[in-house]
C-alpha cells in the first residue's frame, strides 16, 4: 500500500505560522482524497481538513476554518496544510491519511506557546 510521511512541524508562538507536508509518493494505491488529523495530549485523534483528488472539494473542521489552508502539489505527490494564526490549543501531533486509508505514520509535532 505504501505509506505517508508527515513533516514541517515545530514550535511557534501563538499567532505564528507553520506549513505541514504530507508526502504520498510512497503510496502505490490510487488516492481519492487526503485528510489531515491531529491528536492533542490525552485526547482522541480528530479530523482537521480534507481535499478531494477527484472533485477538488475542500473541507475544514470549524475550529480551523479561516486559519488553515489545505492544498496539493500533483507533481510532488504532496499535500500541504498551511496553518496561520496558530493558537496554543492547536498543539498536537498532526497526521495525514488518505481515502482509501493506509497505516498511520509517525505524524509531526506542532507546539504553540502562549
């Protein structure tokens, strides 16, 4: 099936920005959509954003709409999550996963300090 590799996390202050990348080049099965998720300490993993590879439709969880932008670079088989105006409550490990889903990667840590 191949796997997905997340990168781009880091530590920033509130109000800062980060851009996460999800490299899907190792994924051999056709992908119909890519999703970003996050898991904060002590909490369940939650959905953040989605981009459809068939329609181009984009969707965000309400808490990040207007702050996050999901995009895709077909040539690089990479999906990005541009995160602006970051808040401390966005601190989490961020993961990507596809439709159809594959095994979870290691994620990338995002830490936002107040």
